[in-house]
C-alpha cells in the first residue's frame, strides 16, 4: 500500500514528502538556520519518534565592502556570501575583529549590512557572520584606520582631481563623517 506521510524539520513543515520505498522518503527542507533540528515524521497521521537531525549550512563570507573604515566606526559595511538565513533568522549578527556591529540588517541569503563598531587601528582583521548559532569567518578582510587615511584613500582612488589645489584657487569643502 502507498504511505501517506508528513515531515517537519523542528517545528516547520517540510514540503514535497514522497515515499521512495518502505524505508526511504524524499522531502524539500524548509528555509532555516542552525544545528541539530529534529526530523519528525508521521505516517497515516501517527507520529513517529524522531529518527534523525538536520543541520543547515553555516554562513560563508566571500567579501566585505568597503574593506576599510575609520577606527571610530559608524559606517555601513556590506557583507557578501551565502547561507545568511532569512529575514528574521535567530541570532543574526555581523562582527568585525570580534566586536558586534552596532546594527546588522539582513538583505538576502547572500548579503547583510552592518554599522561598523569602534575598533583599534589594524590591518587585515577578520569579519564574521553569526546566524542560528553558526559562525562564518573570513580572515584578513577589513582594516581600521584613521579618518585622514580614509580620506587619502578615497581621494586617490575615487576623485583624484581633488588632490591638487582647486581650479582658480577656490576653497573646497569635504565633509567626511
């Protein structure tokens, strides 16, 4: 006879439950984060004892932008990667050099934005994403520097014409932060 079954990962219903044989079924896991969620099954409405656990992939960081910022913190830094969860993922936070960002805002499974925390001057410090008690770290990804160093880098990389005196000897104003 054909089995009628249902499955849950933790408390979330799985879709597409299909029995392949007397001892094998397939299902589509619901979106989620974290470790060791119980896989619960019922056959013909009768619940079974949990037979397995499922852990989602941990976050993976591929880059951050910008990769340099002032030691005073307070700038938006976008983290890129995968497995950042969903809009209301538990324990979502971004970290720079071990310090939690002032705020972490989920954008998608592959990006989030943080407001950088204060930090000490340092070259190539690690960044991390924490979601569902799982941590993804990328070493040597961010640099804290002084505000004047940030201005020099921005000017030399983005608007080199501002390095020299303004045309006609006029004074230019550059508001940094």
